[in-house]
C-alpha cells in the first residue's frame, strides 16, 4: 500500500468512495452525494489552506483517503483541526485507516497545529472509533441524536488528541489570524 498526497486525477475515485459512504453509512451526515466538481472544490479549499489531503492506493486502486480541515472558523480555534478518513469497504480492517492517519497527524503536527478532533458519525461506528483510539485519540464525549439519517437518530462521537505540545505550552505565534 502506498500513501501519497492526493492529485487532481484522484477526484473521480474519491467522489465514488465518498458517495458509497454517504449512501450506505453514517460516517458522513450528508444524505446526497456531492458531485465531482463539489468534491474538487472541497479538496482545493483544504489544499489552499496548506493542509494535507492524502490518498492510499493498493494495487493501483484507491483504498482510502484522509484530510485535515479547520475544526471551527473562529480565530481562537486556529491551532485545532478536524480529520476525515474514508476507507473503501473492500479494504476495511486492513490497516488503510492507520496508514493514512499516521502521516496525516505527523504533517499537521509539523505544521504547528496543537489539537486534532474527530467528529464520528454514530456511536456504533466501531471501526472509526477503534482507529482513532489506536492512533492516540481519547473520547471527549457523545452528542446524542445530532443527526437524522436512514430513518433514525445518530449520535456524534467526539474524540481528540494533542499534536506536539498540545495545550502544555504557548505556541510561537499567538496573534489571531485573519483567515
């Protein structure tokens, strides 16, 4: 398996993989899969911020993708990111998620971010909860019934982990950003 930065040419496969998750699972609270153009715009927004958007390939086929985006838009959150990881259903439980998560965390830590948050769709999403726990995330709470999809209420599970010094030291740049 190879993990690398995503390329424009990956958008078709990324869109198809995400559409599968939207249509069959609760990892995403979207209910209608976005178009390739929308997915390309979302990826561009991540990359424009200098954040990572990675893909994992196995045998020349997309096995999964992961990216980090801003946790929230208010300036005090500028050192916190939220991750997203999606794995092809046929590649589940084969280490794809971890193969993506480890470099994602390393890149974000090297860039000076201090906290990574996971907002996981569904208390029953044991794969994602287990992946995050294995990568050093701890539970930060459950927001019950935050989404309604497939005719039922779905919890949001919050997990987090520090990056670098986390909140044990003051970052070099402490002024609010204008982004």
